[in-house]
C-alpha cells in the first residue's frame, strides 16, 4: 500500500507541477499593452517606431485672419484683384448678399442649419480651409467656381454656377471683402 500511496503522491506532485507551469505561462506580461482607449495609437506607434506609447502632438489653434499679413491674406490673386477687394466696402457686402439671394442658403448664425455652410467666422475659417490657398483666393474661387471647393456635409451643385458671370466685379469684390470681415471668434 505504501507503494501505491507513493505513486499517487508522485502523480499529484507531477500534476501540480504541470498546472503551476501552465499558470506561470498564462500570467500577464506587464510589458505588453493591455486593452485601453489608447491601445490603437500605442500599436501604431509601436509598429512605426518601436515605441510603446504615442504622445499627441499639440499643434495649437489655427491662425486667425488678424495674424496674417496682407500678402498672406491675398496671396495667389492677381494684384489688381487683391487691391480691388482691399478697396471694397465690406459693410456693403450684406446688401450684395441680400440682393443676390446668398442669405437664402448661408447664415451668420452658427447654429442655423441651412442649405449652405454658415458664414459665421468665415474670415478665420477661410485661413485654413484649403491648404496652401489664401483666404481671399479661397473665398473668391468659391463664388466664381462654386463646385471646386465643397464644404464637407454640403451638396455639390446647389449654389448657382454663374455667379462669376452675373455678379459685377465690384459686387464680387465687395462680397469677398464682406466674407473676410466675418471674424467673430
């Protein structure tokens, strides 16, 4: 009976050793990433540069129109056109917008949902709307070539395609000056 008891003890000890080895093998590795909201960026960073974590880059707020020079605001426009926009009466732009139906689709209220994007703070928004394009150039082109720059979430082809032909040069310049003046933030 002693021999049988010894064999059982050896079998139990062997079984416990195997279970212990399995538990050690299944223990979590503290150097491995765990499931967190940051796991995706951590995995991307690890794959790209063998880093365990990615630190977000603080870029700061985008520049405002007031922080740009006149050359930066009007870059890319013909100098005569840039001068004409600068000389235009921005306060008369509201009348141009009313007379041409612009306010039927665009509003100065940022909370108003209309067919076209808001004009609230558009002067500052235009600074970064199209990378490498000046705010004045972007606004001018958005009026004369209406489908070239569609704001995300808004349909193409809704804005009349002939504003470049139907607006007088003075009205167009006044409207661009008015839109550049929308700097509420």
